[in-house]
């Protein structure tokens, strides 16, 4: 089973394996995927989960390529990841 970014804990270091569809976005799903790719959420990119909003809710703070981003959990649910230590 694929691990999604929204399932990761604070402090986790992960590698992006791909983007998946998120029905919540409906007809805008492809636009959201394109925007995430433009921001650097591409296969092979290393991410670190920095933290979460109040009581573990939105937004989710992540760092990719040295830049910090705040993502809604619905956006993070589009990003499939694996633990960073699984590949050299």
C-alpha cells in the first residue's frame, strides 16, 4: 500500500514517488497536480514534514528542496511518498 504525505508524522523525511488523483478536487484535480509539480513535488524529491496546524489539522508544513510550504491535507493526500531510507 502506498504511503501518502498526509499520513506522515512530524519530523518524517520522505521521498516523493508520484502524485495520485484526489476526487475531492473534482474537475480541478489536474490543475492541483500541475501546481504541486511546479512547486517541486516531483518523483524523487526529498521532503521533510515540519509540522501541522492547531491540534494536528490544516495546514501541513513541509520542506522540499530547501523551501517551506503549507499544504492542505487534501493536497498532501495527492502526494505518494516512501521513507527516505529505502533507497540510496
